[in-house]
C-alpha cells in the first residue's frame, strides 16, 4: 500500500510538470518558476528537495517582479492538493521565503492560501489527525508572521517620516513578537507525527525561528528599559507586562525544548539554555511604575491645592491664591476718581487789545 501511494504521488507530480510545459508565460505565471515550485513540493515523504527550494528563493532574489508568480504557483499547488506532505512542503517553502531579507517579501501580508482547516484525504482521520494538526499550527504561525512583517514595514515607512525613537512603537512590536513565539510553541508534533523525518526537519527550522525571535525580544526589552524614563505611566506599565510575559515564555520555552530533545530534534540540543530574567529587575520595573503613578497623583494634588470651590445652590464661589496674572495686572493701579474734584487753574496771558 505504501509503495502504491508513492507511485501515485510520482505520477501526480509528473502530470503537474507536463501541464506546466503547456502553459504560457503571463504576468502571474512563469513556467520555470512553476516547475521549480512543483519539484520543491513533491509527494516524496522522506525528505525535502532543498536544491529546488533554494532555486525558488533565487528567482525572488533575481527580480522582485517574480514574487507574484511564486505566490500564484504556491497558492495553485495548495488548492489542488489533499496531501499533508505537499501542504507541509508548501508551508516550508513559504517559511524559507519569509526568512529571507528580500524587501519584496514585506509586501505579502496575509498568505494567499488558507490551510487553517486542512484535512488529508488519503488516509483515515484516526491516522492522519497528527499531521493535519501540525499543518494547521504551522500555517497559523506563518500567516501571522507574514502579517507582522507587512505591518512592521508600514511602521518603518512612517518612522522614516517622523524621525526619533518611540518607546510605544517598540513595545507594540515586542508584543507582536511575543505572540509569534506563542504560535511557534503550538507547533508540536504528536503521536505518529513526532517520528517522521519530514516533521523533524521542519522542527529544526522552528527551533531556529524561536531563538531568533526570543533574542530580538530580549534586545528590544533592553532598549526599552534604557529609555523607560522618556515615556509615561502607560509605557511603564506596558513595559512591565512585556517583561513578565517574557519571563513566562522563557519557562515555557525551556519545557518546549526539552520535549523537542526527547523526540530527536537536532537543533534543540545544540542551542544554549535560555537565560531567565532576574526577579530583581522585575521588582525594579514595578517600582518605576509605582513612582510614575505617585508622581501623577502628586501633580494633580498640587494643581487643586490652591483652589477651593464653595457651592451654594446654583452659585459657585472660587477662592484661590494662585490666579493667572495678565499683563495689565503688573501695571501700576490708578484710581480715576482719586484726583481733585476741581480742575487746577492754568496761568494765562491777557490778550493784547490795542494791537487787536
């Protein structure tokens, strides 16, 4: 039965390649790119064809205009398949594209295909549910990551127009990265899927992605703490929430890596142990948040200290010793009625009547 499935998969791949040879090149279709995508996502369930996957990435490096044909080929491949092997290889190829530092990748946004409810049609549900669950979790992470990359690129464009560091923007990015780490830890092979070479190969890339994101989170937290006094009470409270979540994630990642080591993921054993954020640093940040709150309360109390309002019915009397002073208040006060009632007599010369 297994031999028959492999032979059937080879025939399907050859048929797809034959149909590609008959297609014409358009703005969305490139036969050479389609063939590279098909060869990188074959039905072979023992290993990945990394050579053709690298070739697809080379097409993207060659010209940003090749992004649309690549996405069209991947989307077309995903929509036609009901095999978890092909779906997983398409996701792995997408992951390789998003990992590159090619600027055009930032414009993808949401993925052009949907595998959130994927089900393999070539086996009984009791046998293929671990693979279906793995594909769905992998897709959820990649779709969210592509969205975060797109939003970060848009934020960077605005940052170029508004020069300067924004602690609120940095904290917002850290929260998004932490959500990506949560999605990565949900990619967890279960039952039969934990012993498949194809799954273990994907898990090696997942471990690398986790360490990359978590190291970026730690660097971002360090930058935020250095500039914490430039923000306000809201930014300080937000920073405390990010630091506490990073501490919890560090503990969860330790257990996640232990699980990966048990199932034989190579990269989980090679990377160093994740350092835990010390409790003293968290308490110091809590004191900063409290100090921001006390300062805000004291400032409000000083503003209201000099003013007393007496309310009697509909009339209100305001008694204060800190009124705002205008320019006229600094002039010497003069009473217009303080002068003498009679006008002073002015000395006048008598008129010359003779010459008149």
